[in-house]
């Protein structure tokens, strides 16, 4: 790099090894473009020809207390931001394709999915025993083990540990569990500073937004959005949207905070009962910094993360990164079992509704989820509406079936944000029947009158028509198509999210019933069915 | 009742119906060819790592330039001396100024290009993340065929901290642009060198 390339803030911030602004991604030792971690296989980004064409970032669903989330409304705003929508859609579809390539590279892929699903089913149906085993082993390792009934309990426990040590700052790695517990929001009032150290999660924290994806938290943002957030919060050059500059700025900005932190915290991908080990799968090295630099370390564990033995990691690790990223493994697979010399180690086992969900016959298998995000990447609704449109910690297909267990009213509309194409179920590494559970939730919510009035009315009208063959055929016969017959509001109304951003396909000129009647049926019978007789 | 007792009681009350036996894990055929050294190197490179071999009697030929430009070198191996003694480190954060750290891996994994460290090899765990660059010595005889074989080893049950590194620290959180050195090391170079 020539001296002219380095000017202004880049000079002060940039390490000599940081790539040039023109580099769109790292290359390997043999010169090949690399696409490990969450990298794209080819450059995908929001590239407005002129600066004036840039658009503001569409924001997520409007949260109004306990009122049902209007996902469709937020999705509409996302669709109205074409630069964001296109980059988001392409980026996640690219991840999905990487996943396919990685999965097809393993002949035993389907067998691994079966095994993973069976190991999880076994562990969940013996969860009491495995939790006790985990606890006993962790204690024997010198670890302090805590049990949290719910999110508030978790936050109080962690706050208590921090207070006991006089901690003023906590560095943490990305954890969906702590998002679910609202940990950061709770801590905001305590005088203890929480610093996210994953780049994507830090971007979201600095922008005061929730993560929009379980693996890539800031995937809905363009580099221009990130440049604006960093300029405002870290004083970087607002005109410099080079991803290398932005990532390096965050590194330089965060490192002193890591070095001086009083405590570190991680989430947990897998908790091993036989050894009391917490396993994290990460790419940036920040979970290992959180666990290895401060003298106090805390690991928050959802109780469904238990697996019986170390050897089972041989199944789950081969599935996780391939499903999530299309890579054979993450950069770091870390096994925290016992304390370092001079450190203190705490593990918090969090229930927060999981033990109740275990008793829901149709929905307990959602506890098998390993948070790979594959169902989100493949979902046409998710890709076109963005994770924040769901207004919940978990978005996309897995969110549709988990979120209502936390709050049936607030998340009552979410199970309707699906085309029911079943793609989520097909890519799930632990074989959760996601689309069937989405359908089952619709039934539960309808029976419990959690469905909004408009949707109820629409479904009632459709139900009446569909249950009466004569009325249905009359309607079809009068026009060419059922789609044209259904009132336009029923197809393109705000609740029918998949009528958004596309027109319904043209329907055949003649219905199958009419064709059958003309060509295959004897006239007497035809007259009878015309009157609506049931054969 | 405590949160512990409540959670365990709910789990017992809500136990899913049916029989869910723990399946046996079969031995899967390796995905890699017989030459584990070549397979390991290929996969490591795809994950952003570099591979080096001794040249003309110099084990460190592939990282000589890197070492020459480094001000602070922390060595955890007898094969090379650094100028930062890892046995004299008071706090993990004191290693923040290390340019190059050199450590030996317990083993490598051909399927993924990973190397394993425990607290034994690292001396101070934080050195593997705070250093700007990581140089790893790996005995070619210590390369396992796959992840499944790795998890049959006893290291995970005995070490307080065990970690598989596969290439350097990486992120692509901004528009999918791959960047090495997100928070941890900017590069990871494995040198194939038998144990002394």
C-alpha cells in the first residue's frame, strides 16, 4: 500500500496489515478468494451509483406494549427500501447456497440430521437427569452454578455476581439467550456498562437496535448504515464506508475496553453433561477474549443446550457451521470447563419458559433448535422483510414457532408470516417440523381467539365458501379464477404478507372442475353436482 | 421452592411422551484422502490459515519476515526463543502488545484444517487472541482424520480450557466482506514440525 492510500483517520487507526479499501474480501495463501465465516461467495452489497441514491435504513416493527406485532406493516417498509431489500435477500440466499454446497459434500448428511434430532429428543426427554449431571460436574470443576427461572431472574443473578465483585464493565460475546432475557436493557439502569464485542452485535448495540438474525445480527444494514452509526458513536470518518476501515475501527475502539473489563460473559452453543463444559462456536475470537481476559467469567446457558457427551459434539459440530455458514467449522470452537488460575467462573442455567414448552405436545421439538439460522436464510418472507420486522428476539420460521410461547397475544400474527413452502423444515439440521408447527400454531391461535379481527373475518368468509362446493364453483364459474374472485383485499391485504411485493400468478382460463365436467363426466351427474350435491 | 427445584419439577411434569433412546454414533468414512498432511493444509488455507514447512534446515523459514518485523514475540515452544516470557505474565491483558505468538498444537484435524490448544500449550490463554499474529507448530504425525476422531480424545475432559482454532479471527458482519483479525489474530500460520 502506498503512503497516498493512507490518509486522514485511516492513518491513525489502521494497522499496517489491514487490507486496502479496494479489497472486497480476504484472499488465501494461494490467491483464491475466500468465503469462510459469514462471507459471501461473491461481492454482494448495496451499491448505489450516486450518493444521492442512498436510502435510509428501514426500521423494524413498531412495538406497542402487548399489542400484536404488525409484521406486515414493517415488511412493507423494508420492501419500500430496494437497496436494503435486494442486498439482504441476495446475501441470505448466498448463505443458503453455501449451506447446500457444504451439506452436499457430506454423504452422511441426512444420517447426521437424524442422529442430531434423536440425541436432542433423548436429552430433552431426560433433561432433569442431564441438568443434574451437568450441575454436579460443573461444581466439581470449581464452577459456581446458578438456576434462573426466567429472564428477570437471570438478569438479577448476573447483576448480583457483578455487584459482589465491584465490577463496573462487562464485555460479552453474542448470545441470543441474553437478548431474550432483555439483559442489556436491564443493565442500562445499574451503572455497570455492558460492551458487546461481536462486530455485528456491537453495531446493533451502538445503533440501539436488536439483532435481526441469530448468526449475522446486522445483516439488514448496508455499509453506509454502519459508517453512519460508527461516525456518530465512535467518531470515525462518516464518508469512509470501506468495510476494512469500519471493522478495524471497531477493533481499535473495543480492544481497550476488553483489556480493562472487570468481567466477561458468553452464551453457550452446547453444554456437555458428562464434563460440565460450555462450548461456544464463534468466528471473531471475542468469546475467547471474554472468557480469558477478565478475572471473572460468566456463561449463560439455555437449559435446552444440554447434550449428554463430548462425542456428540462430533455430530452437532459437523452440522452447525455447515448449516449456518456453509463452512466446515467456525474459526473458534471453544470448550470452557474449569477455571483459569486466579479466575472465578459462573454458569447460569436459564429456563425462561423452556420447561413449560416441553409439555406442549405439538411444539416441544422446537427446543431442539441449535440456532444456526438456516431456516431464516431460506425463508422467502424473512429474506424480503428483514428480521426486525418480526418485533421479537427470534425472527424467521423458528421465531414464528418459538415467539408465541413467550407471549401469545403479542406474537399472535407471526405464524401467518409464512408461505408454508416447507423449505425451513428441509434445511433444519435437527429436523424440526417447522412449517407443520407454524400451521399448528395458526390453529391454536384461532381456537384461542388470538387472531386479529380482520384475519378472522377473512378466514371465516373463505371457510364458508370453501366448505360449500356450490358456492365455490359458482364463484369460480363467474370469473376465470379463484384469485380474481377473492376480494382484492383478501389477497393483497396487509396481513397476507406474501401478497406483498409480487402479484399472484395468472390462473388457468378454465378450472379443473369445468374441464372435467365438459370432458369426462356424464351430463346427468354434472347437473347434480351443479346443484351442490355431495357424491 | 428454588428456581432449581421448580425447573426440575416442571421438566418431570412435562416430560414428552414416547421412547427416545440415545442413538449410537456410527463410524463415518473419512471425507478426506489418505494423505492427511496435504488434506489438512488444503482445508486450512480455505479457512484463511497459512501453511509453512521447514526450508533448508530453517523450521521458521515461512515466517522469517514476520518475525523480523515483530517487536514483541511470545514463544510457548522450546524450538524458538521470544522476548516475552509467558511464565512471567501477571495478568492476561499484559499480552496486548505481542506482535507474534508461537505455540504448539496438541493435534490437527484434516477434515476442517483445525488445530487444538489447551491451557497447557498456551501457557496464558489470552496470548492466542491478543497477539497480532499466531504461529502454530504441528507435528505431521498428530493430524487426525476428522472431527469425530477429535472428540474421541480425552483432552476435552481433562483440560480446563480447550479450543479448536481454524484459521485466524474473522468477520464478515459488514455486507459479507471477509476480514481477518476481527478481534483476535490477523493471521494464523501452521508450520509442520515434528516434536523435538
